[in-house]
């Protein structure tokens, strides 16, 4: 009898295994991840998961079928509204809650709608507003200093054209003074950016694109930041750099960043060093175990000042996606944090979110896209292919809210020209066919 029961269990596992394995990239998987982040009051991370869920299944509704006979209540707009409310963003909270209630009004949505409508923002947002004002004042001060230095340099350049040898000597000394002031301002700007990202604020003027304006299909490029190899002699720096890099990359809202606790667990299980002296092949293996698209690793060196370099490596094939570095004549912990932020911003700007189309997809596997180096694309980058369905309209107002997106698969750019790219298929969704005219978006 026990053998018979065992056989039945085995048959059921075989039958449902594909569905269970596939759950990782489905809308309800992202939705449930978002609920888990909400339990930890990690509102920004929860919003990111809910956005991924909505990109695949837009409408809030009860009894949403996941797999087999398993159903859940699926309300990503409602839960995202609650997250925005807790962050003090009442405008976005109102928009998402209105949308959720248009699909299906619930007791939970009515309770929070009353708070949102009455402007009852959580007390914590008052401190956040004060921080915003402080950061804005510091940004204005730095801009005023930069303008003053530029004006003094311009005036000096004008005087140098008609001056004596003695005057030229004094001018050279003045130029050295202005150069030192410029270095000081640049250092202050890096630190200002580091503080901004620490508080979840995007640094003004430092970024070249807005990730919120680009279509999202599933999750964004997932990255694990490994410990940097420490050649500087300070053990504290390794942990500081890893933590700051994780915080900065996450705050930029471009990538899906793996939490450090998960990274430490895998590295411990694989008996990998925590000082960053890791063989690249073993690092890629760790990245695959973490289930990420890329790993970020690098080194910290000390020679006069302090230098830092970083490489973003694709876990699929071990190729370097991008490499960046930074240097500071100062070697305080604050400078190290600022450099980590600087590198995070460089990586962000070097991997733009670009949209385009499939030009052709031959039976032999040759895939051509209409995006190339002119739009910042490079060999080794990944894109998501998707089909856009009918426009979804508000059931009451008739306003166009968005459209249902069906993921087709993922591509890897193998050759990149100025206005077009050649790609290979990395993964394809069951039942989907790649075809010309379908849309692509950088992962």
C-alpha cells in the first residue's frame, strides 16, 4: 500500500513539476514576492515586484488562477497604492487605489482610500520631506559654487591674454587655486549623490534616462553584488563598498538587486572567500546559484589615494557587460562610499533602457533588431521580446490605462552596429513564437 501511495505522489510531482518550475517568472510570483516585502516594510522593493506583476497581468481581481486548481486574490494595484501611501506619495497612492477600486472594490481598499483621501500620510514622511529640502539646499549651494568658479576662470582667461610675466605668474597661482576648488566641489558632488541615494532620492542631473518611462515586461536585469577584492589593507572597506554598491544600484531603480543576506548564504555554502578574492568562474557559478542575470565584482586598491574598479559579468556566458572605475585622492570612508555611488551611476548610465522592434527572425535562428550602438546598446546586453495586446480601458471613465503584455522570450545581443543588432535566443516562453514586428525592451 505504501509503495502504491509513493507511486501516486511521484506521478503527481511529475505532472505538476513544469508548472511549479515555471512559477518563478509569472505575475503571481512577483505579486507574492511583493507581499513578502510589505511584511518587512520594504515598500520600494515591494513596488518593484508589483510593477513586474502588473506588466504581465494588469487587472486586480479575486480568485486569480495560478496553476492547476490553485487560486489567489490578486490585487497588485491596491497593494502598490498602500506602499506609496506608506512612502508618503499620496498622488501615486491615489492613482493606484482608484485603478484598483475600478476593477474591484474591497474592504482593504476602502479603508486605505479613506486615509489617502483625507491626506493622512504616515508621520515618517515628515522627516522625509525635511531631508528632501536639506538635499535641495545643498544641491543649490553646490551649483552656485560651480557657477562662481566657472565665472572666475572665464575672467582669468580673459586677463591672461594681455598680462606681464609677473601677472602671468600670479594668474597661474590663481588657476591652481581654482582647480583645487573645482576638485573640492566635484568631491562634494559625489558625496551629495551618495547621500541622496542613501535616502532613496535620485541625484539631480546625474542620470541620462528615466527607467519609469520605459515599458516593463517581467523583471529588470537582476544583479548580485559580490564582495570586492580588497588590496587597500582596510578590512572595513570591503563590507562598506559592497553595502553601498547594493544600496546605490537599488535606489537607482534600474536593476533588480539581490539582498546581501542571500549572497552571503550562497557564498558560505560554496565556501567562497568573503574578501572578494574570488575566481571569476566560481563567481559566475555563485551568480547562477543566485539565479541572477549578472554579477558585479571588482577590487579596491590604495596608492596615494584610493582606487576602485568594477566589472558587471553576464552569468549566462561569463562575458563582461561593462567595466567602470573611480579614484579619489582622499581615502576616508565617506570618499569610499561616494566612489561606490559614482560607479553605480556610471553602470546605470552605461546600460540604458531602450525600446525597439524585431526586424526579422529566421527559422535558422538569425534575429535582427532595430536598436544599436546609437542608442547605447552593446554586445552582451539582453532584451525581452513581447507582444502587446488590446488596450485596457477604465471600466467607468473609459480612460486608456495600459495594455496586456505577453512575454515571448529573452535575447542576447551578439553583434551590434550603429542602428541595428543581431541577437540569439536565450529563452522562449512555452507556446510563443518569435516573429518580426514584435516589440523588444532592454532588460
